[in-house]
C-alpha cells in the first residue's frame, strides 16, 4: 500500500436532530464539497 496523507479538522457547529434521527447542520466554507469521514460527538444538555 502507498502512503496516504490526511488533514483532520475540528469543527464545532450546532446541529438539529429531528424525531426520525435526521441531522441538519451547516459546515463552514473551508470544508470542501465531497465525501468525508466524520466522527460525531453529541453533547446533551441534561439539566
């Protein structure tokens, strides 16, 4: 296998999750269009 270079960015945005589990969010313009691998961390307000 050949070498592979990746860039990992941390982006903090607000997201809306509906009752079906669909997520809507707006990424900043410096994220290029196309397929991306995303790790999602969900912070729930428990108060």
